[in-house]
């Protein structure tokens, strides 16, 4: 029996058993139904794959099971968000597999903490790719897990075509998903031609299909839109599925950029955290070309969209940082961010703490929110001062970096 443990809890945890106890998985509250379906299907692949792609997974359990079933297989795990890629890396290392974490060229991979030291002897390496697209194939087989909140439907459609492109002819694809089966089945049929449903119950299904040829008309899911600041010419920006406010400018971001325009001076350093497609930082750099702008986000698609926009606009003195825990470089003159408010403001607090640690004394932090009362309280606690400004139906909150309150 092989035990896989992805929780530190020794007593109160969920347990999933596969194939009569051949593999037992200990997790915090049990595996998601889609992940259990994928794991069950791994043993039913038509032939042991020489190269296997695992996409949409947040835990690394599917990779750990695949490593047990296929000792000679090269395994590639893909995740769009660095937070998920780090979780996969930790669980692989905890269970005796070395994780090789990679990102796209031109992007700096940053972490506040070092990867954990493996607790067991390491026998093989699994590549964990936090990249905008699937790492280059061909793959003999691919599996994909899709759950609500994991990615937008448009990003899923984009990834389905990307997986199809990277599979070898005859390569097998297994997807376990929750959602509207009518919409998803239409996509499977349009991309793969035919598929077999092996499970469909309570809005969760598992389907198996095979690559029989190349797509005649691959779709393009990127989009462009214009944005501008008062007194500056408009710029055209590209966005990608999975990036915040795909296909349109975010009004909160525009409000943030308009207030930030009055704060910047030539040759200053700006940190644009949660940059998305880079709209705020690009607008500022287009108006003041001598700015040095660092774009930071946890999503690989955000980095890719920002990289395209930097290149298209011909911006200089820029840096792309993929990070999910904050940033440690100091000496910035301006911090701009539109922090998310879920997870009980834990992520927003990471934004504010990063702003405080990266700004020099007297530098300015600007954040934006539709309803800013709660964010204002957190920002006041961090900086000791907050000045709100109404703009475009949003509140832009300004704090000046002084001593820690």
C-alpha cells in the first residue's frame, strides 16, 4: 500500500482509497470528485504514457499517483497560478518527489520562502510549469481537472485547444469537470470530433477522447482594447483569458492610474502589484517614459499579457515578477494595487504589507476599491494614515510611508 499525505493533520482528515487500498490519499477534507475521477481513469489509459501532462490540478496528488503507476513516465504538471504551483511543489517534495518549478522566459520567479526539504528519499523529478501556455509537447496522454472557480470558461476553452495541439496523434485526453455538460460537450466535439462519457452525475462528469488530427481553424482568445490618461495619447492593450478584466479596461484600474499620474516624477520606481494585463503600469510608463516599472502578479497569463503590452508599446526599464507571497526589493517611490477582498482580506493584507516593505520613507501607496471602508481600515492599520479620493465611482486610497504604526 502506498500512502500519499497532503495534510499535516494526523487524526481529523479525509481519506480516499483507490484500487482496493493500493493507494491511500490523506488530505484535509477528502479529494474533490473531479480529482478522484481522474485518478481512477489513470489506470485505464490505453497504454502507459512515456510523457504525461497533468493540468488544472491544485494538489499534486494526481502526479503522485501517476508516478506510482508509471515509473518510467515523464510527468509535467501545469498550473496558471503560482499559489497552486507552489502547493503542488510542496506536496511532491513531502511525498518523495523532486519538483522542478519553471516559468516563462523573461519572467522572474520570486518567493519569500525556500522550498521545503524532502522528508523522504527523492527518486525522480516532476516538472511543475507555471506558464501562460502548456509546455511544449508532444504528450502521449493528458488529463485535466476543471472545477468552479478554478478558471473562466473561456480560459478552459483556450486550454482545451492548447492541450489538443500539444498531444501527439492518437494521444489520449481525459477531463473530469463540473459544470454545464451541454456547453462542455459541444466544445469536446468541436475540438476532438468525438468523445466517450464515462461518468455523468450531479453536474460532475468525466470524458475520454483522442486526438485524430490537427484543428483546421484554431481560435484566438486574446483581445485588445484602448485606454488613456488625461493629457496623454491612448494606448492599445492586449488581454488574455484568465487575466482580470479580459477584453475591457477595468474602471477601478483607470481610476487608480489617473490618481497615480499626479504622484509620479521622472526616473522614479513604481511597483504595480496584481498587475493583470499591466494596464496601470503601462499607462504611467507611456506618459513618463523614464519610469522604472516592476509588474508583479501570481498568474502566468497576467505576465504573458503584460509582456506583450510592454513589447508592443516599446517600454523600457521594466521587470516582470511572478510572485504569490509579496516582494522583497526595496526603494520604490510608488506602489499601485487593486487588491482582491476575498479570503477575509488576507490577500489584501499581503498587498499592503508588500507596499509598506518595498516603499522608502515618504513614498506613496495607492490602492483602489469600489466600497473602501474595510480596505481603508486595513490600510490605516498598516500605514497609520489614509486619504481617500473619489474617482469613476471608486475610492482611491493614498497612504504615505512613514514609520510603522
